[in-house]
C-alpha cells in the first residue's frame, strides 16, 4: 500500500499538533521581590515567549513590570522595563538552565499583580494551524 506525500504530511502534522500541549502559566508577583521561572533547554533550540501583566484596573493604579531573561552563562537575552505586555524570542547557543525573572518596577506597589506567561520551546513554537491552512489540511484534535 503506497502513500502519497500529501497523506504523509497530513499524518505528520496531525501527530505534531496532537503532541503540542503548550499552556500558559500565571505567576503571582508580590509588590516587592522577584519571581523567576527557569527551563532546562538544549543548544540550538528556538524559544518564544509572550507575557502580559494582569491586574484589577483602577483609575489611579497603572503598575508595570520589568523582565530579564538570561542564558546559563548569565548573558542577557532579553531585558525590558515599564512593560505591561511583551515578548521575546531567541535560539539557544548552549545547553543549560535559562532563567526569566519578573519584578514590579512602578511606583504603584500597594498590591501584587499576576503575569500571564506563555513560554514555548522547540516544536511548540511552530504555528501548526497556519501551516495546515497553507497546505489546505484540516487539523482537528
């Protein structure tokens, strides 16, 4: 039984999408101090992350956060201040523990905030839905 290249592509895409279970995490950030997340990642792997500040909107309160992402050797890969949303992307150069740290950098520190962090590595960074649409393949889970 011979399979066409299109059928093989469909099978690979369905399998890849079924294996993807990337979920965002919520971090509760205290008014003072730093909250960090880390991931052990091999060399030559694509990393993509989106982050956003979640807080109860008040007319007088506009908190912002700072973020710093470092490599296993302490090299800064991303740094941002006064942010409410942002993203970063890089390809790892060395294997090891990559670290992303967040802290509040605004004057409004009366209460903590939450951060929505969607950190993807490797195959999870691929936009499989867009690939499926381009190839006119219906993908369902």
